[in-house]
């Protein structure tokens, strides 16, 4: 480290000689517990004192402040400090006091209070020193303006205050420090002493430079002045003479001055311009040479440290308090730098404390007008943050930018909504150089938000020759066409613009064919080009012809001779045969590999043996029972590879059947084995058999009743084992039947037959007479019906004919009888009663069938209900045996009588209608 020494000479006009800190009561805080507060063991008191409050406490080494506290005590091990980032705010002002024990100063002639202090940070209120001589009143005697913004490696500063007006037996001093939460800073004191003030004590309060920086490029570092601040802490006026001299790369020089300082007054001494001799670390030391009467020497030296670099410009030392950024939004924020000499900007370094990997940023360069960012000058490339680790990241500008003397604002654009975590510090704070802006907003100073910081931005300067570049696509390239070509041509130049001869403007292109490819890259007013040729290598002849085949059974006459003879090529077949001559004479896949100077091409031919079509098997017509039947199955015409033409025009090998109908397909194949067939299938939705049986009864003594579920079906299975369409029953039981049609669709029916007591009726013997006769039905009946439609128990007959009566008992059983009556002069009837009749189903629901067996003639047919009311009349001509069906769907359920009459021949049948 280069060290510069400035000698300052102090001459005492009124000579008095004092011992160092005469009659002193010293407090150095060294024997106190680290971190303690409240009532201390040495008599000092801290208020407030609770942990977490804004308070004074004992410190050692580095304080807990965010890079703003001291690194060590002034003397010894411990010191007292208060740090503003512990203050609960920000709206509330917070006060912390450090109060001394009571002192008896009555023996002092000129009592004073001396102390060493350290103050650094931002947004910090002033620290007030107050005195108390008893009672509740504290009187301010000094104000220490903060922040002082010295760096933590500089020495502590000394201050002595005059207590001559407060030399009582009960004098106390306290430090009152105000701050709030957004403040970032420390204030510390050490070696607090109640002393007899000397008549002479000149001391240095601080050293600053004419340009605020910690690192500066050598090009910008010439002509620097350093200012030493001097205070007279003695009781008498002091004449101060200063002489400064040092040697630099530009030669040596010296300067001197004389001034008179009254007790307690201050002045500053400014050196001549200093020109750094080269890069490196510089330690500027101010040394105050005083007369022998100034025996207090601890405040006679101070230092100012800075670095001269070859490229980096910095307003901070790299000690960062944390990271800032826009949360959930985007925006720009940055800092002003002053350029003193024309220089070339190449890039900007940025400090990120909590970076988000993958987020993007961009730097913008503005000129400055009235301390505010103004016109945009240039911008960097978009920078993708490569890591989540804290550190410095370099963002380059596309073209180096020459900057002339003046102020420039460097702004970083947070392009994502994550918090950027931009490093900041309060150390070395310079007012009104940091601004932020949200999209479409105005530039706003950080101070307006109560934030006083220096940002981690470091412009980097260098040689403008870095704008030079080269374009190199590499050597020409060859490729074998049998292998895929996927060649990437990359012309990358940082910040370049690209123009390819295929009209692409991207940095790189991917080529998949031969040709000449050229690119021109332009950057910063310079354009350079390069070309590359992609050459396709020749290949061997491996053409075996198109795939072929033959019909099954014709293999004996199949043959394909092969002759491949590209000069210089070698041939190998997949089956191990070598050479270009080969005969293909059977089905299979044949592959040959032709190698010409290492470029291998492949030829292949497939020979198939084609069979005749196999006729598909659909089976017979298919029926599904019920109109709501769930139909769903697939017809497969087989013969993969053939052509299929279904009834609906579809052409798949399979067809899904989901409804009734006629389905057909024609299958054909062309080519080596032409063939064709057609298949048809009927799919039927067959209704279930419409069958029914009704409960009924059989009357004892009568003919068996007939049960018929319905006629015309394929199969009948009765619960009594019969398989006929109808059965005759005369016993009490439940009769079940299952009826199936020709498709196997089946229905069930059931009837319960009850046995009831039958009745009889007898009209007597036939009568042959010449007069009117009376015939009657004797007995107790619920209903009587005669063939004459009369319903009385007796009727009078005066005509020859056959007369019948039907009687019904209370239990529903009926009986009938017929009588032939011949009135004199009437001819007798012969052949009555030939043939037979069957009636079914009985009971009937919607219709019944009348079956005549060996019965001829024209018959009058009547159907009467139990009350004798005629409900149906008809006339049918019957020859031999035949069936006649009658519709009774509109009749009321009940018992009915069916009568058939042909002349004198009358038949009566009973039927139940449900």
C-alpha cells in the first residue's frame, strides 16, 4: 500500500504545560459483560434496556450493525454502541440514552468531558450530548451530526466538551440518540473521561477527498485533493500552521497555511492536487505536529484509504447490508457516477445478494441533467442470471462506449417480478445519486422513500479495441447421404447481428443438405463474413428394385437375378453372401450393404408369397330376442391386406354390428393372386312370443277345459310334461307353460285351474205332438237362457225344431240340454249331431279359435252373455274340418255361450272371456 503523509504544525501562543488528561475520571467499559444493557457495573445506565428494543449495549469487535459499526474498540476490548436497525418504526421516533454516573467537579478549574466516538450509516438522526447538575432538567451542550460516513477501517474521532459552567458536586452527562426503523447505522463511544481541560489541544476530526469513491480507474484518478478537518479542543486560542508535502508520479510538491482557532472552533486544510502514480491501494495519512504543550496525541493522526484500479469504478467497499428490488413488479433503479476524463465503458458489474437463477436483467446508460437521469444513451444485452449464489455478475454492453467527462446514470432493469436482491450499503453514502422508476413512472430519489444507500454497481472501463471480432464457421464438411445430416453452424459474436445466405438472421443455423453456406456478422459498425461448403459423398449402387411377390404354388418359376458392380465398392448381404451377384428365388427380405470408401449404403427388397383368399365364416342368420335387445358383436372378414367393401361402403376388415338388418361384404384382392368372395348375414330383432293363460275353473261332470297360450310357435313345454299347443285339464292345479319360437326366443305363461261342483239339466225325451207344448228347466239357477233368447224357467213351443237351454249355477258352473220337438205335420230331422267342435283358448283374452271337425253346412253363430244379451252374430260356411278365429277384444270379461245352428242341428259351447 502506498502511504502519503501530510505534516500539520501547531504553535501554542499562550504556553501552559499539562499532563495528559489531568485530574481525569476515565470509563473504558472493558470489564463489562458483552451485550449487557440497563444499569452497568461501572455506574453507567442504558435506557431502554430490553433485548430487541432500540438501546445502548456493550459491544466488542464488529458491532451488530449492517456493515456500519466499528471493527474494534478505540482502546481495550469493549465499547458502547447503539444501532438504528433495532429501532421499531418507521413512523415513530425512538430515543436511546446512555447516562454517566454523577461526578464531583468542584475541584476542577476548567472541567471538560472527552470521549471517542464512531458514527456511520444512513437515515440516522443526530446524537445530542446533554448535561445534568441535579433535578430533572437535561441541558444540551453539543450535537453530533450523523451520519459521518467514515469507513470502518479509519480511526475513531475524538471530541472534548467544556463543562466549566457545570462544575458542581453532582454533574452527569448522557448521550441521547434518536433513530427510526428505516435507518441503517451505528453510533459508538469509548474512553469517556471527565478531565481538566488543557489550554492547548489541536486535533484532527476527519479526512475526506474531493471525489467520493473507494475504487477508481487510473484514467479517472488524477487531480485529487484531500481535506483534513481540525478542531481546537484547548481552552485558549491556538495559531495553527500547516505544511504538506509528498512525491507522486508527476513530481513533488508542498503546501503550507497559518490560521488562528479560538477554543472549540474548527477549520479545514486542503492539500494541493494529487496524481496517483499507478494502480494499487493508497493510504493517505494526515499527521498533526504540535508544540510540546499539546500532550494529548491520540487525535493527531487520521487516514483516508482508496484504491486505484485498471478498470473498476466503485462507490462502495463491498460490505453490503442486504438486497433490494421490486417485489411482484418490474422497474429500474441505479446510481450516478462522474466521469472526469474521456474513457471507454466495456461492461458493468452488479452485486446480487439474493439472485433468482433464470431471471433476466439489463443495464441502461443515461446522461444526467440537474442531478436526475435524463436521456437514454445505450443499453446492454439481456443478461440471464446464471446462479442463485450471492456475488458479483458482469453484464456486457454490445459495443464499447466512449464516455466524455460528465455525470452518467447506470440503471439496472429488473425484467422479472421476483425481488432482484440488489446489493446495497449505507457505508460511504453519497446523497442524491440513487433513483428508481416503475414502468411509465418518473425517476424518484431513494431519499424520498427514507432510504439512503450506495448500490453495488461498478462500471468497468477498458480499451476500445475489444470491439474487434472474428467470424469462423470452421472447415468445409463432408457427409455420407445414407446417414442423417444435422450440422450446426454457429457464427456467435457477442452483440453481433447475423445475415445468412439462406435469409436466416439467427446466430446459428442447422443444415441437412449439401451446399455453400455463408454468413455476415455486423457489430459496432464492422461487418465480417465466412463461408463453409457441405459436400455429399458418392455411394455404391444398391438398387434391388421394387418389392414383389408371387401366388402360392407358383414359387418354382420365380427368380430375380441381381448384379451390382459399382467400381471400388464391396458388397455384403445380410445372409453372409459376399459380392454384387445374387439370385432371389423365394419369399423373404433381402438386404445388401454397399461400401464405397467407407460410405455404406443399404438396399433392400421384400418378396412375399401371396395365398388365395380364405372365405370368412359369419355363421347363419342371427336373431336377438326382444325389440330392446342389446346387439353388439364384430364381423371379421379375415384376409388382412385384401380390399373390403361392406354394404354401407366402409372398407375395414371388420364391421361392428349394433342393430338388426342385412350385412354383407365383398372381399377382393388384386396383384399376384386375384380372388373375390361375398358373404351376407341377416341380423333379426325377434319379438318374444305373445302368450297368455288366465286363471279359470272346471265344473265336475263337464268336459275337460282346454288351456291354450297361443298357436303357431315352435316349441311348447307344459309343467305337466305335455309338449302340445293346448292341453285339456279337469283337475285343480297351477299349469305353467314355456313357449319358444324358431329363433329360441321364449315366453312364459301360467294359469290356476279351480274345480267346482257341476250341475245338470234335463229337458226330457224328444217330443212328437200335434199341439203346443211347454218345456222347462227345473232347479235353482242364477241364470237361464233358451235358444229362443227367453230367460224364463219354461217356454211354450208351437213349432217343430231343436230347442236348447243353458242354465248357470251360483258358482258359475253351467249345464245345457237340447230337445227335439216335432209338431204334427212336420218332417223329422235326420243326421243331427254329426262332427265335433273345439274352442280355444278358453279362457280367451283378445280372440278365440273355433275348430270344426267333420262338420258341413252353413252355420249361424251367436255369442250371448250370461244375461242372454246377444253380443256377436255371424254366418260361416264349413266344409269338412277348418278353423275360424273371432275377435273378442272389446268384450267385457265374463262367461259367454257360443251357439251354432244349421237347420235343426244346434251346438252350444261355453267360453270365459278375460
